[in-house]
C-alpha cells in the first residue's frame, strides 16, 4: 500500500510541471529569477546558481567569524570559565537577524518589477485559454516559492555553522539542538517578514496609486527602503549596547519593534522566554509577521486584477519626468561643452538613459543610498561628532562627507555604464562613429562630472560657507572638486566604449582584485584625502602640496595613456575582454 501510494505521488509530481497550471508556475518562477524582459533585452542573467551563492555569502562569512570568537581555546585564553551561550550570543543573534532581514529585503527589492506581470506576459497569456484565476494563483504560488527560496538560502549556512561555533564544543547534543532551533526560528521568520513587508509595500502602492504614477513613485520608495535597510545594517554594533542603557519602560517600547522583537522568538525556544519582557517580544514579532503576511496577500489580491487588465493602457515611460527645458537640453549648452555633433548625440543618449531607464537608475540610486548611510554614520559616530557644528576648526568628519558621496556616485554611474540598454540599438553608433577618431572618454567624463559636481558642488560650498566662512568654503570646494576630477580620470583610464551599448563584461580572473581595488580606493579617497584637505584648510599655503600630488597623478595617467597601443584606444562595441571597470 505504501509503495503504491508513493508511486502515485511521484507520478503526480512528475506530471504537474507539464500541466497548463504547472507551466504557468514554471514561467513565473523563471521570470522572477531572470527578470521580466527577454534574455537578450539587457537583463542581467547571472544564473540561478550564482544568485543563490550571492544570497548565501553574507551568512557564510559572518558564521566563519563566529568560530574564532566562540572557540573553546579563545574563551579559555580570555578567562571565561563559565559560558552561557544563550546570554553571551544575544548581540550576535541580533546581528544574524538583521543580516537575514537586510539580505532578503534587498533581494526582494531587486526582483520588485519581476514579481508583478508586465506587458510581455499580458501579450503572451491573454490569447491562451487561461482564466484570470489560474494566472493569479500560478503567480501567487511562484511568489511563495520565491519567498521560500530567499528565506532558506539566505540563512542556510548560518543554521548549521553558527550553532556549531557557539555550542559545538559543549558536548551536549540536546543543547546544540535547542540553540539551533531558536536561531533557525528567529532568522527564518525575520527573512519571511522582510519579504512580506517589501511585497506588501509594493502591492499597496500598486493598489492605491494610478498606473501612470506607480513606476515613478515606486522608484523613490525603493530608494528610501534601501536607505532604511543600510541604516539598519549599520546599527547592528550599537543597538544591543544601546538597549542596555535604556530605562525599563523605554526598553520595552523598543523591544517590541522589529527586528529586535525577533530576539524574543529565539529566547522563547531557548527556554529563556518565561519573563514578561521576552514574552512580549515574541508576541510582537509574531503579530508583526502575521500582519505583514495578511497585508501582502490582501494587497496582491486587490491589485492583481486591476493592474493586469490595465497593462495595455500603460504607456512606456521612464521613472523620471521629462526635462525638455532643462539647462543641459539647451542648444547653447551643447555647443559650449561639446564641439562635434557625434559627442552631443552621445551625451544626449547617455544622459537620457541614466534618467529614464529604471534598471540603470536603480543601480545609481543604490550606490547613492550607500553613500548617504556612510555619511550619516561618519557624522554620528566620529570622535568629534558632538562639536562638528560648534567647533572653531573644520572637523575631518565633515570634510569627508562630500568625498564619500562623490565616490559612491561616480562608482555607481561607472558601473551603470557597463549595463547594456534594454533596446539593443548600438548599430547606429557603429554606422556613424569612426572607431579611430571618436573619443568616448570625453563623453563619459562630462556625464560623470555633470551628475556629481553640478549639484553636489554648490551644496558643499553653501554648507561650508554657513559654518566656517568664505576662505574655508572656497579651499574645501576647490580641493574636493579637483580630487573628484582626478578620480574621474582614474575611472576612465582604459574606457573606450559608448556607455550602455556593449554586452556585459565577461567574468575574469582579476575581477576579485578589481573589487578589492575599489574598496581600497574608497578607503584612500574618503580617509586620507579629507585629512589632507583639512591640513590644507588649516594652512592655505600648504595647498601647494595638494596641487603637486594631484598633478603627479594626472601626469602618470597621461603617460600611461600615451604608452597604450593604438588598438587599445579604438572604440569598441563587442569585444570587451580587455576592458577594465
């Protein structure tokens, strides 16, 4: 009987993907991982395996660090004879909860557009003999599958390694199971809450807003959510200590908010939830999770029929409003900044792509969000943060803020240059431009400087002038502008393509070294240069050393460009194996 039942179940499971409903589920699940557009429409196709590895990587790296922190030898050397894993690991448990919540939320934001059906789905599915109910439940099942994959993959490594690192040397299997169960429940439910919260937010926007306004507003909402997630991640080292300094009443109010409340779930399963404080945290976490799930389901049910039926009525428009009367669109502006029609046309193409392509804007705004969070972290956690606005001298924390913002903005735009536009239309540039005569670096240079200096430069000058006077404002703005211009030249030293017109760069063996170089460059640009900037501001005569340093860097870049072969300077469209980004 059992054998026949198993065979019947296996037969049903194998036949399900071939049914119309099963094909729909497979279709929607595939588009959520690979994007809503065609495979050749410029969508970044990393492959399911690479996506899963990237999602699991934060938990793996953090878990490996726990072996050094909680190893029995390390505890012996620290003199810890009595070790209570349920109390000692509370800050690290909160850290894992936040990492789980942030990674899952970021992955859900990344698949924001792919969760809901688009114009291509409408055109392909409406002519088929499929009911709207079948399409609804198939997409809902695919969404639940996506949520399950995110929840499990993000926390899979930490579910095993973190309990093994903390209590693996205790010699008690029951203790290991109890600790692992509490940790698993906390991080898995936190991931589920993060996915449902982002999904519910998207559904509510789609339900409440007109279709024409949804795309524009959703971009701003995603930007604000990314800032919130990054700020939450930046607080993991301060929140546990901060909670110990609050009064009991205030601690109760803060502890019922996610993600702190999910600590109560772990403590309850660890057998430490008998007190009213932990029980209130557990109830608050479960209530918040239930509300997020309920809101997500209701919002999706209400918005699905309305949005799916109105897909043909939605015009293809960018997330940013048209700015036909802006200064950068005036003919006089182009004649002054670009001396050839080809350069003016390329500038228009690049500028409009950055402002009207949703995918490229998401990349740039993601880097901008990182810069804003890092700047806020520097201003609030620096050693002199309490006297930034009252001290007579300019603190280095304040001077470093524009360096952080400009670095993140320039790297974000430079990275976006490598993402091809959805519409592959580089044939016009192939036909028109002479590969030996056109200088793509001049177009990219002006775009980078325009999107960074045009608005950040006046803001830096005005804020510095308001607190420290004309001399400091002029010197600081000039030095920061010069450093930004030199950084642009470094980023474009081997650049030889029209942005957004080439396929994705292939993965190369040195890609990891390039990432390390960017991180090291961030450390130099945002740490050492602000210190030199402060040194020059305090003694204006010493600005000459700054000029000599930047001049030497520019001379080195010029010499490097002169030594390059002519074939490495030609404009390219396909073969980018030698490109650096």
